[in-house]
């Protein structure tokens, strides 16, 4: 399998199939990040299409100092932000989801409640802290990649993430003391050097 | 740095190996530190599980639509290439050159990359 940068070089030479392969490799991740920002499938699709077209039109200006993926993340995030600005939504608002919960399942209700509270609290964070949190936790990116995408030093990317987490911890302190959704001990996986189970999707 | 800050660094695997050993010892010996890290890890897990795109992502209709996304993107790109391959004189003035704002935004794309 060809590396991304090899495909980038071929695309620079005018090989459209090489760019098509890059689209195939990265469209899911870009769709996911756009969806998190615009919260609407049609709008996210528009954002992703526009982002790949921008990348194609500007591929010769991509100097390969970072990965193609990081470059695409940056284009997609900026395109999504422009879309939100055009729609008059400076920041992502609180979800107004209808919550359907089985009356007998108290644990499930608490889980939904905690998720909604977290979403609301994340929406209140400054934009750059939200971005660092989003890229680290949902996209599993390294701080080096986050710094490239956010165009800031490594330590600043980390500080944005850290501040976001500390603010959320302060706001969720009550829930953290009293609720244990899954009844698992999250420390266990850290002590054994593993990772928490990924939510499939 | 506050205690919580240290545990965030630990959780994200951003501490040096020598420091990590000391922190692992603290975890074994101090309930307070153990609880701090446990809370931080639980918070991280909750955030991960609160992904706002999850419901949309799991929809079967949307999964099918995702399959045709590449095709849509590439057909648009092919159309752009076709327009660009035509002689300049044959294009209407509005398509001959990108508007100034678009050209500027394209230039800014490769900053740092």
C-alpha cells in the first residue's frame, strides 16, 4: 500500500486516482470531525466535500512538513467553522435531544444525564480548549498533531487540553463523587499501561 | 503544577519514565492520589462516551450515504478539472479566475504545512 505522501506527490503530478485514494482513506475521519462541529449530516457532507476540493486545488502548496491527515484536519475544521459562522452559529449550542429512557433503568437515565451535562459543559469551554479536547479524546491525535492543526506550540496544545479537562472536572465534581456509570475502575487500565475500551463507530 | 495536572500528564502518558515510576508508587500508597487519577480517568471516559456525533454516526441511512461520498467528491473534482482544462477565452468571466477572497483562503491553507 502506498504511503499518503507518495499519493500526494502523484496527485501533485496530476494523477486524480491518487487523490481519490486519499479521499477514500480519510473521508470517514473528516466526516466525523465535521459532524462533531456542525451537528448535521447534510452540512457535514458539504463541509467534507468542500474541504477535499480545497485540498485538491491547493495540493501543490502542501509542502509535506506535516502529514496529509493533519493538513486535512485543519482544512476541515476551518471549513466547518466558516460554515457555522455563515449560519450565524459562532459556537456549538447545547443539544436539545429528546431523551428516551426506560423508566426501570435508573443507571441508564443517569448515564444519559451525565452525557448531556458533559456536552453542555464542553460547549461552554473556550473554542481552542474545545478543539484540543475534541482532537485528543475523540480523534486520538498526539499533542504534536494537535499543535500542527491548531497552529500553536506543543505546550500550548497541551495546556488547552489540560485547562479543558480541569474545568470539566470542577464542573462535574459532584457527579464524579457519586456516580460510577459502569462500575469499573478506570485506574486499572492505566496501571497496566493499556487504553480504555473504544466506543465502536 | 497542581496535583490534578500531574495526574493528567500521567494519564496521557506524557511523564518521563523515571517520574512515572515514582507516580506509580504514589498510586499504590496513597488513596487520595488513587482517587484523583480515578476521577480524571472516569471523566475522560465520560467525555469519550458523550461524543455528540455518535447518534448520527450510527444511523444506517447515514452509513449508506457515507459510501457514496468519495464518488460525489471525485465527480466534483473531475468537473473542476474539466472547466480548468478549457481555454481561458472560452470561459465566462465569472469562472475564469477564482474570486479574490477564495484565492486568499487557498493561499492560507498551506501555512505551516
